[in-house]
C-alpha cells in the first residue's frame, strides 16, 4: 500500500473474492515494481493513499467465476495491466489496453499474495504447464515490461533491414532491444550511460551503445546512420526531452514507438509536422502479444527475466521501491 | 509577388534561366493559389516581401539543363511543391518532400508565366501526351492538393472496411474524400457546414456529412461509429482545434493522417498517449503518388479539377487571393 510519496507499507488485507461471474482469483507466484510506480512514489503523480499498488502478475488460478471458461483452478497464468474482454472491436483490432470494458489492474493492486482479476477469459493466458521456477521471472516480465517493449518495437516498425534506436535504459527499453532483435532488426542502438544496463542491452542484441543525451544523442545517432537518422525509435521514458530526442533521432518517414507514460509533454505541431515521422504508442496492448511471448519464453528462446536484478520477499516492498528509485536496481521482483 | 499581408501584385520579372545542369524551365499552363498561401496573406506567417508566391504548377518544358534526361522540351509536366532528387534513401522510401537535397518551389514562385524547376529529373513527371484543356485543372490539382489529400488518406490507413472522417472542407479535405473513396473506404464522413463544399464532398464519395464542430463534431462521429470513433481521420486544417478534433474522433488504434500545416499547435502528451492513435503526416510526398495520380486523371477515372471553382487570368491574382480568403472560392486557378 502506498500511503504517500516515499511511503510504501506491507499490511494485512482481506482476501479478494469473486465479485462478478467473469472474475478469477489468482495466487501470485511473483509480482514486481514498475517504473511507472515510481511516478507517485516520487510525488510526480498524486497518490490518494493508502492505495493498493502493482499491476504486474504471474500466478496460479485459485478460483473462477461461473462464466469463466478459458482458465481453471491450478493453471499458471499471466495477464496485462488492463483487464480486457478481448471480444470488442477495439480488442479484436489488437488494442486490448483500450478495450471498451477495460479495468485497470493497478486499482486492484497485484503487489500482494492474491488478487482478483476481472474479465478473466479475456485477460488471462495460461502457460502450457507449470513452469520451472527459473522461468517465472520471464513470465512475470511478459505481464508488462516485455509486452510493452515488444509493442514499442512493433509500433516503431522494427524489422529486417532496419536501424532501431532505443531511448531509455529501464526494463522496458532493454526489452525493447530484445524485441527489436527478435523482430530481425539489422542494427540496434541503445542509449545508456549505466554500465550494467549497457551490458544487458548488448546481451539482448544491441549492436551499438550511445552515451550522449539530448541534442548530442541525436547528433550521434545521425552520425551512425549516414546523416539520415534511424528508421525506428523506441521511446521508453515519457518526458518532453525523451520524446523530442526520439522524434529528432528518426529519419523522415521513420517510426517512433512511444510507451513511456507521458508526463508534462507537449509536442510542438510544426516540428512534428516537418519531422514527417510516424508516431504511435500509448498503453501497450500487451494482451495482443501474450500468446506469442509465452511461447518464446516456454521454448527458452528469450530470457526477459534478466531485467530483474533484485529479488526480495513481498514484505520488503518498501526496499524494492527505494532501490529502483535510486536506480540501484533495474527492476525489483517481489516474492509473496 | 506578395508585398505584405493582403498585398499581392502582378509585375514583370526577368525570365528564369537554367542555373544548374539539373534544372528545367517550364512555361506554366495553369497555376493556382494554395490554402497555405493564405497564412502569410492573413499575416499569420511572416512575409519578407516582395516575395514570389506559388508552388503548384502544370505546364510545358521549355528548356532543360545538360544533365536532365527524363523530360524534354515540349513535354507536359507536373511536379510537387518540393523539388527532390528522387534517388536518396529518403526519396526511395517515398518521402520525397523530405529529400536531403529538397528545394522549396514556393521560394521560386510558380504564380508566374514561367518557372525554373530544380532537380528536374527527380521532380517532374510527364503526362502520356499533351492533355485536353479540360484535363488541365485536374493535372494542376495533382501538383499539391490532390497529392496531399491522397497522402493524408494513405497516412490515415483509408481502405476497404474502414470508416474515414475528414476534418477540413478545403480543397485538400475534399480531395482526401476522393482519395479515401478511390482507396476503397466503406464509409466517408465529411465535416462541412458549407453547402457547395458538402455537394462536392458527396460527388467525391462522402457517405455522411457532419456539420458539428469541435467536441460536438467528435460526439457526432462517435455516434455514427457505435461509440468507437472512426478508423481513419484525415486532418486538413492545421490548427490546435482541428488536430485535437481529429485525434479525439479516432478510435484507439486508429490512424490520423494530418496534412494541414501546423500553426500554433501543441499536442498534449498524456491525451495523445491514451488515445492510442497512429499519427502520421507532414508535408505530403506528392512525388510518390504522381505517376499513379496522372494515370487516374489521364484515364478520366477521377476529376480532382472540380475543386477549382474560380478561374481567373494570372493578372487577377490579387482577386483570387481575396476570394479564397473570404471563402467565396474553394480554390482559384490562375491562367498565365
């Protein structure tokens, strides 16, 4: 529970119960702290505390409502940070995070032992079997940061023959690198000045590391791309500076996929107009990619779980927030 | 020549000459006034007058530089408002209006009897033969407003099964309707409260007319699309209001193709983020579409020239500006 900026407490709450016939109750195997949880933690978003926290989850179904048919008790499941019906026109077009019946999981809070997941049929995807403990961090990553980085790479048009630049070296940016590599990008430029993150970016498929930021970062990317700019930019920060850096680093006709939750951003219309970029992003429709991502993890083709460089018991949630806030950890996994 | 806001004069100037071996000199058959020429005319863009005006042109090649190979004297040709080499990586990707060697034709001025066109091989496209006089307005439209409306429709993802809404009932918006229809859109909603423009929109393939603006316009489009919003929005105005109306009228995952030259526009990052739209636009790479558009006009499949509802001798250029400024004319053709 977040009581206010910098004030996270672990406390006993009543067990969740089925409210609607489409709900499921899951027992969390693992959960974690998101970069976006740091906005209220830092007082940059308002908190009406005490507020339940957490929207990433992987765990085992305990109980299902009477209308749930696609998952059953005992299944190991993963879902996204928005519950979605997966049947409306918006969902069917692949934008489940904008489902007309969506419910934010963050309001329920999955930094917990158990959680109620609405619209279970549309939201949850079961793994082929109970995963080895070693795969759990990767499945947890699929719930948000992997799915979000993947969406950003797709929105940025990453693929064969493309040069992709990644603005932001948090978990989402790093998994954007992984996604771009999986999608076949020819060259992947990671912007990072943090050595451990640079190393992980290289493991995930980055071909170049750029340490410059802002205008210098833009100039360096142009230099690496014959003056044209990159074809594809993944933006995974959400500030004015990072958005403008992303737009300016793209060549005309290039694609910017932006998934950093926008904070105090105002895009100047004239610069955007003459940049001639494609701009697409928003809350990632992670559900669209879950079946594919689960398969890649199950087959051990990808290892997104490496972004969890800190693992703590759920009871130490406050320490997990602190470590991420101080950038001592890329991402903290919590074990209930 | 524009001397200042509201002050357009026709005067004698020296004939243009070949400056570079890649130039061509054309004798204009027809030219016209663009909606974007009204920004300086209204004092909304600065004019360092006396400045040559005009960037739309169709005419006959008079003379070519020694390196020009794709057009020859006597050819009837059309080009776009940016000269482009059509060989750089940006051009080859279809973004000729951002060519690394681009030159703005507006700085040369085609509201004239003759004009020098740089990079003639990359810029000019010849028609299959000398067109009938009746086809000239349509070929002139291809130079900018048709190509721009077409690009907007492509950027908006207009096509079979799609509902397209068009914000802006100027020549570009109306030709965006035509383009959407040609691209196979299922439903085309034109926003207009001007009866003659509504009529032309219907002739060009609009299926619905919406007269409401701003939030009411958005609400009406949602009403017409089961609450989801349109799949595709063509934005052809360039103001804060029109851009926000376009973004808000699109469904999540939908596409906004924007070609109105942005004036005092700042897009709020958070609203854009949660809209989950695709945003693409800028100065239209008309050159990409010219061969196809010329063919459609030559075959008399489309008649974009109808947007010219006023035809005047070049000597009456001042009256042409005035008529468009007062919205008495959709678009004024000038005959040298």
